[in-house]
């Protein structure tokens, strides 16, 4: 089947009429990078269904592609060096929605507040790998899943530093590729790092806020004041 998303030069059809792959890639990077800076200002809806993924993809890529936010209609094959030239076994178009629903069902049946950070890292890794392997969209699946992870963990009150992923998107994608063939240690390590960094940032944020409160009102109750009182007793 001919890929309806490509023009006669094998370049993704885009709103700018760009016919060169490198030029389109450069344009995409500039636009999406800016969109990622504004991500916390957006409302994509509840993160427990495919509509959230569609909204994220449309927000990130809607300025570039007419079909952004729509599930793809063609089979997906990408040859991966980390799979010795083989492709990830992506979902067929007719199974995309059902595969994603199954992944969400697993995620939503986890009691996140009752498991430790190691288990959180493993279960989040497994969940996003399944969502990513469905490869719902013709373009931008890795970035869409990265943003989804940020949104989902905030909803579930799981400390998560999305900057870790943004700083090394290639490692994130390669880790997901390997996780599809049960090499999960790389994606688990990255997600574990995101959680650890998220917790550290939360601690630093609390300390900064407490210093600000004490500066304005030395008699205000803060965790630091309470600790001082405990030590005096």
C-alpha cells in the first residue's frame, strides 16, 4: 500500500509545502521544541485514554501536519540498528485503539500510592512501552509518549522530572525500542532516574519556599521550624 502521508519525494506532506527531509526535520525541531516549553500551560484532558494521546500529538505537530492527532492508517516499519536491522513489531492500524486501551487498563489498575519507587519505575516503563509500541501516529510517537508520561505522573502524584527525557530523547527512544523485545533495563533505569531527580527537585522546591516564607515572616510555621523545635525538646 502506498503511504498517503508521503509526497512524491518520500517527504511527509506538510503545511509548509517543504519537499526536503532535512529542511522539514529542522522546521519540526524548532516548532516542537517551542511547544514543549509551553506544555505545562496546556490541558489535554484526562490521561487515561487515547484522546489524551491524540490531543498531545495534535498540539505538538498540528502546525506541521494536517493529520496530527489522528491515528495512522498505514502499517509502520522502521529498521532499527539496536534490533540488528529488524523493525519493532508495531500495532497494525486496526488494532491501535484496542492495544492502547489494554495498556491503559493495566496502568489504571495499579495502586501507585502503595508501591515503592523501584516498582513504579518498572510499571511505568512497561506501560509506556506498550503505548509507544502501538505507535498510534504517523509521526511524533516518542515525543507524544514523553509528554504523556509527564502528565500521567503528575495526575498520580508520582515525582517525575521530564527534563531528564528532554535532555536525551534519542536514549529514551532507543530504550523503548529495546524494551519491546524484553530488554527493559535501559528504560527502567531512565524512568528511575526521572523519579529520583523529581524527588530531589521537590525537596529543593520545598526548601526554597520555606526560606521565602521565613524571610517574609520569621514566626511562620515551616518544616524547618518544626524540626528545630523537636530538637530543642
